[in-house]
């Protein structure tokens, strides 16, 4: 018999079995008991039941009750997955299928962006509706003038009844869920690029109304590029979303509201307004602030290096040091102190700033300050025993040699002292104990005079993040276990643990199952992941997000991205590599392909 004949015969047998009547299982007292879809049912043949019949009926009812409970447990298990299946779901996907998955998702994104395209008139009408909707979501607005003078208290929130009333009014405007996104950094930019704003009403709230391309911040500080070249207005990212310039002060998960503060200045007078917005989903991507580790004098005397205003301040301070050193009547020691630049932290930020500063001195110095170059000294201070910790050991050694051994072309021009042909030096295993307005004290007790000191020594949580951790029991528990490390702990789908309808990613968050570094690359991929997850029809309230609607995108229909039970795959980081500029046209590159690392220097 051929294969097709066998298949046809099997189909006939299966089809015939579907029409076989239920098999009798018991006949007693004039009632027929049969099995129907796994349950026992009875059909009356006589009007008067016997004692035996009643006993059998009780047994049947008891068995049906057990079957109902078993089916309920099976449904829960199928919906959420067994422990073994969840473990398989969280397993790292193979490299090549994962790349294919990313490629198809990028193809899906083209359709989302095409759907969101609108004419100028359509966008004008859209923003008019968004502002009307925003007013509906606005729970309260108060200014400092309404508070008692000198009471020193933050303006209070409205009552829960008012909040619920405002939420009910907001729900009737468009029928869409409201997403409030906090932040305008890498993660937020990526989220806005991929979210379907025709499906949700999205509002971005951030004190900064532009996206900053941070890898070029060191170059902007020294004039290699201008600030306008590394920024993008946040409204340009997705014209269908609304933006509010304000700072988030707190979040109330119970009422699903967030409190904001906006500073509006006209001339020399400023008004501080506080308002509350309701949300259906809140996405926290506020990043992190510079960590001072409680070291005296750091906040008062060091320049931080995270924002455009920081880079602008560093640029101005460096120029001022050269101009002060050029004034008559100064001793050589005073000039040397003024032109000593200390950079604390030998991570990528500190090393790249050092390279850019050295380039600036070597290229612009001979033109404007040739007589001052012999006093210039650039020092990198690092508490650990290595530079560029994210890089492989051989590249770290290459970076250290580039910073400490490369002969400056200024020495060949006779503009440097013969005993010091290199502009830069690195002090490893040298922690900072104290900073004054003119000196920095190291862990060994030595003091370094400086003209400018830049602090690039790590990240710390913003007050909002710290408050959110303390305000959620589950987050406090994870903090005590040492999981959070000052960051909001999320599950593999970027949902904040212990709270519903809250998501977090980027520098302010960490996944409990797979902690990742605080880099722009991680934040960007997480923002895209969450946007794509929200674009699809998943129940995000389930312990494991499960499909509740049709498959819309190509990535959902192909055999990757979602497993056989329509459970959403968790976030997985794709390492695209890291780069670091060392100055003098030299750079390091480390690219990871699956488990292999490709290294390049030059």
C-alpha cells in the first residue's frame, strides 16, 4: 500500500470514529449512563429513581466535580506553562534563528511606521485631540502660589475619588489605552520609534525635550562636533505622540497616577507647577544619575558628564583654564596647576574624553597656546586595576599603552619638556577620598592640584527610582537580597515586579533573571522589545504573556518569536559590540558573534 493510500485510509477511519455513538457504560434502574467528552451523564428512562440509581448519580456528580477541577488546572497550566516549559521559554535562543527573528521584526516595523504616516492637517487634528485627551487625564494642577508661603511642603495630591473620576472621564474619549512614557534617552527613543501610536495614546514626559547621542558627547565637549549634530527633538521621533516637559516626582500604582513638576520661566521669574496624570500603562525609562558615592566635595567641585549642559560646561571650563594660565604675573607652578586636567573614571566615558582632550591640545594648542603646552598634564584616576572594564584583557592593555606610552607629536615640535613626551598618565588603584576647589586627595593620601576635574565614575539611582523601590514590597525584598543594586527589578518581559501595568528598562532597571550592563545598546534594544510586545495581541497581566488576539505580524506567523503555545518570548540581548576612541585616530572594537569575540585595534 502506498503512502497516499495509507493516509487516505487513516483519514477515513478517523472520520468514521467521529460518528460512532457514545458507548453505554452502565444500565441500571431504567437510566442509561454514558460517557460524553470525558464526563458521565444520564438520560431518564423512568420517572421514579431507585436507591441504587441515586447512589450512582452521587458518584457521577463527584466524578464530574473532580473532572472540572482537573480541567481548570489543565487550563491554567496550558496558559501559563509548566515549570519545565517556562524554563525552556527562558532559555537563550540560538544565535542564527535569533538574528532571523530580529530581521523579520525589522520588516514588521516598516508596516507599523507606514500605518502611522499622516499629513500635516491630520497631525494638526491629532494633536488637538491629544491635548483634549491630556486635559481629560489631568487630575490636578497646582502652582506654588496656591501653597502657603514657607510651609516647606510639596503640594498635595487630590483625593482618590477625584482621581478615579478623572480616569473614568479619560476612558470615554478614544477607547485606546493610555501609555505614559518617562524619559527621553536611548530606551525611550527606541520605544517611540517602534510603538504603534494608532493603537495607543502615548504621552512622553521628560525634563529634556530632545534625544542625545551620548557616544559623541566627548567630541562635542572639545568641539569635534557641535551639540546640534548629536541631538534630535523628541517630537520628531514619532509625530503621533504627545510631549510634556516636566519631571516625575512620584507614582501611585494603586490609583494608576503619576505626579509631575514643571518649571515655567518667563524672563527672570519662574513658576513651578505640579500636576497629576492618570495612565493605563506607565513605562519608566528615566536612566540614572552620576554616582558620587558620598565622597566629600564631588558634587560641589566636579564636572559631571551625562548631559549636553555638562559637556558645554566642561568646554567652557577648559577654555577658561587656558586663558587664566595665559595671564601675566603667574608662576610656573600656578600655570601647571591650572592646566592639569583630572578625569576620574577609566571606563569608556573617561577614556574617550581623555582621547578627545589630548586631540584638542595637540591640534589646537600649537595655533593658540604654544607657550603653554609644556604645562599641560592630563591625568586619569581609576579606583580599580584596569581601564575599560567591558573590554577583553588584551584590548585593555592596548588602551593603557596608548594612554601612557604614545609619544605626542608636540614633543617632536619642541613644545613639551623632554622628560615628559606624553600628555597623559593613568593612576590605577587610586580611589578619591576628598575633592576641594583646587585639589583632589587620593586613597594613598597624595594630593593632586587641578584646573578642571571631570567625574565619570559610575551611575546611581534617581530619587524617583529609589522611591519606587521603597514603595513596593516586592522591590524592597529584592533590594534586601542584593538583586536590585539601586535599580528597579523587572521580569524577562520588562514588567516591574510587584506592580501591575508598570514597565521599566534601561539604566534605571535590571532583569532579575539576566542582569545586563547599563549601556545605550541594552536600553535601545529593550525599548524596541517592549514596543513590539505592546503592538501585538498579548495578555500582559498573565504570569507569562499569552496571545489573546489574532496574529498580525509576519514575525508571529513564522516559527520563531512565539512558542507553540502562543507565549511571548522574553527579552534577549543581542550584543552588537563595543567601541572606544583612544585619541590620535586610534580606537578599539570588540564584536561578539555568538560565543566568539572579534577584536580589532587601530
